[in-house]
C-alpha cells in the first residue's frame, strides 16, 4: 500500500500547479495584447489609404464639371497611389497569414544567389537613377549555390533593397556583400560554421537605426522612427523577410555600421556538396 503524500509534498505540488497556471494566464494575456495591438495597427494602416481613396473620389464627383484636366488627373493619381498602397498591404498581410497557417510551400532548387540579387537590383534601375544611387557587389571567392525558392528570395531582396533605397540620401552608395557565414562576426543560434552557409548583407549610407529599435525591427507592424522622415511603411515587409529566411533554415538581423548607415544581413545554408 502506497504511503499517502505528506502535507509538505501536497503543498509543493499545489505551488507548482499555481506557478504553471500563472504562467499560462500570463502567456494568454500577452497573446491577447498582441492580438489587440495587431488589429489596431491593421485598422490604422487600412483606413489611411481608404480615406484617401474616398476623399479624392468625392472631390472628383463634386468638381468634375468645374475642375480642370490637371486637377482631375491629380485626383486620379492620388486614388491610384492609395489603391496600390492598400493592395500591397493586403497582399503582405495575406502572405503573413499563409506563413502562420503553414500554407507556404517552397520550390527548393540549387540557385546562384548572387545572380538572383543582380536580377533583383535591375528591377530598381529607374529608382536608383532618380536618386543617383550606386550599387556595388562585393563577392568572396568560392561561393556555392544555395537550396532556395528563387521567387521567395527575390521577394526578400526586394524588401531589403527597397528599404535601403528609401532611406538613402541622393548620390550615396548601397553595397551588397556575399561571403562565408563564418565571417559574419555574429553569434548565431545555429552553428553555421559546421554546416557551411553564405552571408548576404545589404549596407546603406542612410541615417541608421536607433539602437533601442534594432531588436524590434522584424516584429509585425513595428516601424522605425526613421519613417517620421516621410518614408512611410506598414511594418510588415521585414516580418515577411524573417519568415522567408526562417523557412529556408537561415537567420536574419540588422545592425548599424560604424561609418554610418544600416546593414541588413541574412545567412542561408549552402547546398550539400
């Protein structure tokens, strides 16, 4: 016959259950707060372009007889700009939801990530010329292909390049560097020194990122105070970047450069030899 638990043992188990219950309650509260914050930010980001579309449409309806062609064109351009912003926001939000639901499927193939980056930079040619920005490629020798979904990596690079261009003053430089992950100088959670990988970094000569914001940049709907300059942003793009890199078994981070400007870097595993 088993001995009955002592009073001290029962007291200990009760305290343990209380600690677990308290932890569960706090976890639920944090999740609920995150949900409320998510919905509030989402509402704000959707309302802003929607109000612009409604207002400029109203102007066009009421003034279509008296307004000149240039004024009407201005209304249409504002409606078009706000519509594109809303469509991009909705598209990014749906992408995040797909990742959350595990619906994103990767088409993994061996790819040359430097070549992918060159094709992506070409997409920004007009914007780079407008701001008179130069893009430099710095490649280490002996780089190997990576197992990746090319379209997802293009989406990743588009987001990072778009940010670099957005925050770069005119007539500056943007650098894309490709080198072994062992040269990152970053204490990675995963040991990429054993399973060799490539480090890709995009460096700009912009204002940099406030140090107290670096750890939150990849959080959903978190915007850097740099957006106060009028550069805008929904706070979703970098969250998608992290999802893409994580799905490929890599890691992504950001930091400020000693010479000024910001660096966004990520590591992706090489294809097995």
